[in-house]
C-alpha cells in the first residue's frame, strides 16, 4: 500500500505546460490542489446558488486524483492529445494502463475505493461531479495563462 502513496508523492516532480515557455513552472501537485479547491467551490456554488445537491468533498477528492495517471505518462499537451481521434483513443488506452498500474500498488480491498478517484466513474453522482472537475481543470488552466500574461509571457 505504501508504494501507491510513494508514487503519488511524485506528483510534485511532474511539470506541466511542456510546450509553453513559463515564467514559473507549475507541477502536477500544485495543479491538482488548485483544481480541487476550484471544484469544491463550484460544488458549493451549485448547491447554494443553483439548488444543486453536489458533494463538495467528493468533488475535491475527484479533482485531487484527476491527473494522477500523469505520474506515469507525464503531462501530454492538450493540442497533441486532441489532435486526432486516433491519438485521443491511443492516449485513453495509455491512461487506462497507467491507472491500472497505479491501482496495482494498492491491496485488492482498497482498489475499489481509489478506482473512481483515478478517473473511472463508478460511484452514483460522480458523472455530474466530474463535469465540475473538468470545469475546474479548465479554470485552473485559465488562471495559469492569466498569471503568465501578467508576468510578461
């Protein structure tokens, strides 16, 4: 079990935005934290202002792990990932293999808990929360771009 958490700790070593000149590097750990904070806030806003029933804690947990397979695959630049349906399909397969490798570091009885956190919807309500996580992920990217622009990039 400790191997799983040791591998997760590598998130701080995975840099993002490989195709972009950065004034400040951003790593996967920072990005996952920021995305979790934003996803939590989006769930709270959905509930308090729009009559929703989203679980903010679950949204934050899903966001914390949303890019965990990148510990193994590295950060694939979005323009490359979505260049063609063939590349996107191949990348999904690579992500699936990486996810299974990560889950393989856990004892069998814990894999079911972490499987949905690593990107496979299995819990009721996760599909709706994953929409919030995707929105949070995009908001995090916009924040990074705004920060870079303010720094003259």
